[in-house]
C-alpha cells in the first residue's frame, strides 16, 4: 500500500486529494497545525468514519515552520509521495502579513525539501509542490505556459516563486523527484469564504434567502481562469505518477470576469442581475426588482492588481492526458447551489 | 559641509567589501554615514578592519543590531531617519548556500522583507538600495542578461536573491516606494574574504612569488564569470540611488573570463607563467619555468550546479546612469595582485 503525506490536508485541495487517494487505496497521512480550535470541517466526514480514521487516514501535528518536527514526521511515516499544499494562500492578506507568508510559503517548502534530503528519502520519495498562477502576476504573455517568464506582484507570489525555484533546484542538484503544479484558480463549494468566488456564491444564496442585502466586491473587471478543484487535485496525483519529474500548468484555458461569475451565480439562485455604471460606481441591479445586489468597494482593490491570468494546459494534456471537463457555467452552478442550500438550512434553523 | 545639511545615509553590511568602499566614498562626498553592524560578544577587530580609518577619524556612526531583531532595527531607522538606505548585508557565498540554505534565506530574503516593511511604515521612507545579484539568472535563457531577462536561479542563494529582487519591485509598484535593486555581477577587490575564489587565487599567486610552498586548490576551472572591480561597482550603486527613477539595474563588465584564464593572469602578474596539464578533476597547474606544482583541481569545490554564461549587459546603467566600468577579466587579476602587493605583506598561514 502506497503512503502519501499531505500538508494542508484540511484545506480545499487537501480534502479532495485525501478522498481521491483513499479511493485509490493509499494510506494517507496529514499534517495539521496545532491550534486551540480545530478547523477540520472539510475532512470531518473522514475523521468520523471509524473504518478510515486511524486505519488508513492518520493526522500528525506539525508545522512547516518547525524543521525538527518535519524530520520526525518524515521518518515516522516514510511516505512514497508528498503533497505540499499548506500555505498562507490569500493574496491580499499577504500584503498585511508578508513575513508570515514568506515563512510558511517560501521557507516552509525549503525546510521540507531539506528534510527529505537529510532523512535519506531523496531517492525514494516523490514531491508535489503547489505552485500557482500568481507567479505570472503582471503577465508577460497570454496565455501563460511553463516557459512564460514570471512576474509576481504580491508578497504571496514572491514567496511562492521562491518555493517554485527551490523545488527545481533540489530536483536538479540532488535528483529528488520534485514537481511543480502551476495551478490557476480552482474553486469548489469547499473554497474558503474569503476567496472571491466563494464570497460571491455565498452572498448570492444568502441574499436570495434574505440573510444579507448587498455584496461588496473589488475590481469587477478582473479576469481569471477558474477551474473545478477536484479535477486539479486529480492532476496533482498524475504528476507524481510520471517517471520523470517536471513542471506543469494546470488550467482551463478560458478566462472570465468577476462580473460574469456574479451574473451566473445570481442567476443560479433565481436573482438575474444586470450591471450599470463604471468603476467604483458600478452596480449589479436585480432585473426583476431593480434592487442593488452588488456594489463596488475600493477596500477590496488589491495594491497591485493582476490582469489576464489565462493558462495554457497543453503540456498537461499531452504528457498527463489531463483535461478539465467541468465548464465555467457548471462550476458556478455547483458552487451557487451548494451555498444556496446552506443558506436555506440557516433560515430553517433560525425558524425553529 | 557649511550651511548645507549633510545627506544622512544608513548602510547594512558596512563591514563588508562593498559596504566599506561605499562608506568611504560617501564620507568623501560629505555624507553623514551610519552603519548597521551585528553585535558580537567578542569583537576580534578584524571584522571592522576595513573601517579602521573612518572609525579613527570618527567619520561614521555604527549601530549594533542584528537584522533579525526587528524592534532594534526599527528604532535605529526612526532615530537616524536616513535619506538613503543601502542594504548590502547578507550571506553572500553561493557554494555555502547549499550547506546552509535556510539561514541564507533568512539573511538574504527575510531581512530584505523586514527592512522593506520597516521603511514602508516610516513617515518619510528613505530611498532604498538593494544589493541584488547576477545569481538570480542562474542558468540564463539568454546571453548576455539584462534587466528584462527571466530569472532562473540555480542555487539556494540565487533563489533567495530572486525573492528579494522581486519583493523590492513589488514594494515599489504596490506602495510607490523608491526601491532599486542593483543586479551586480561578480565584483572583486582585496577586501574579499579569502573564501572567495578571486582573492584565494590572488593570495596564492602572491605567496608563490614569495617562494612559499603551497598548492592552490580550485573547483571547475572552466567556470566562467563576468568579473569586475568592486570600487567601480560601488560607484554604480551610488548612481542608482541618485537617479530620478527607481528600478532594476544590471551592473556588469560584459566580459566573460574563465577561472583558468584568471589564474594565468594573476600568476603572470607576479612573473610566473603557469602551464596547465591534464583534464577535469585531474587537471594541474605547473610553474612553466621550474615545473613546480602550483595548482590542482579538487572536486570538493565543485558546485552541485554551476551557472554557465552569466554575463551582464549593463547598457541601461550606461545609458541612464553614465556608469562605465573599465577593469575586467585578466586586467582585473593583475589589478588585484598589484593592490594586494600595495597593501603590504599578506599574513602567513
């Protein structure tokens, strides 16, 4: 039975990947940060399953900022595959906590690779690094592929770029099977509520159910390449099954605006909107009632906005046989319906 | 310095090669120079030896604080309130970074981040110079490299420097701070530590000329570098912060010289014609006149990855700053030997 070790197991990607690996027959080990209140909601359904938890799924306390702890976990688990998904992954927050972001996203990756080298696992283990389209930042060409030069525009992007290069470095210097997946935005009902997609679908459901009045957003014209997270975690696994390590762009190859995302999300909950005005005065108005449902707040503008992030997944298709199947419209609908159900449940609970 | 207020500047890494040359140059221009130095429980003096003259004449003010001590650094910035800050500190040995990758990150990248954060919070942020490095290009996609070339670092040092150069740009673009990085190629002087290859070669040539029995051990003799003269690069550094626009600037000579050529040049400068025999890790260097063994290759000095074709195109610095280095390659080897001899007899080992 193959053993996988996952950092960031409680996150969106970690939870989907865990489910998929368990399904493939893996023994899965996760590293979770010690905290006074556990945030394991995305894997609670696995932890509460006696046939899985502590028989095929194990959790270890740990932290990417603690090298000796990483060494111990590596030695105890002896994994065949490592998925390094843990990160301070919020771009705007990284402007507020840049040092912490660097500590976890940059040095954390280095510590992990160095621990692999030091524990003698360099020839045995395969390492997946969660890289990100934020590396491209102010894009140097459209669409972006594995050969596009990077130009990060946030402390998060800069820290992740260090992680990317240190992976390449340890691969070339020490022969470690270490690969980068350069993932463009990938979303799901498990996305954190501070991310723009989830914020939109959550607000759509809650406005529909009368729990909120209006959704405030930043730059509505910002464009992203959004995919469906479970398809992206499947690709992570495929990357580690390759005989040779490498770096892969993982994207849909389609770009949509925040505005379009809003239109589909609100339509999915029965609140069709149309946009009027420009810049900070732009508003999303309900076509039926004329109510303002969406407004712009400069508070959500990033200090340096990233434009035209569009991935070219040709290499992933050619080498890995990977192709995303869930369309943009499907993705928004999946998320909007899930959040609408949550909102309905909240209303029902309040009613009792 | 009559009625005009002296320009106040702060330098990190002031005890190093570039820092000490820079301090001298700025003092000569009438600046009030402050330096950050690490506090040591035992001060052996040698660390400050390049600053001896300036300290005797009380031309500089040193502040003791470790860069990892954010509170102390912040207080120094607040009390000095510099108009310019030159961030030159950091572990600068590429080979060593493979052994100590994490502290290399902390010193090179983490400290730059902390300093940018401190400056961002100041009511009047100083102009900020960051000492970048050609190592960010590592295995370059194009030859020569300019400010727009893609970064492809091949060492933990290069990765950390790429982090720092990128972050400086992010702070400039996101917050409008005046932050510039000099992307400097190798620049050498007699103030280099002897663990750096040029100084090691020069010292070996000087000792050989004196008749000392010693064999110089080096790594890959085919490694080629764009080597310049540190005092000229320090002039470039000053020009960068006086420019009206912040940005990245490549500082380089544009000439590639192999380690083998550099060795030959240094020994020729002391009157020894060195002959190379053998290949790869078997290669040796003999005194052409006497046949005495002077050099052997030791694979211990091979790097896991050696950058190829790191050579800079400094036309932006030439065009915008009027900066034109004159000493390069084999001329540099001869220049360093004559500087070394002018400094007096080297200490024995």
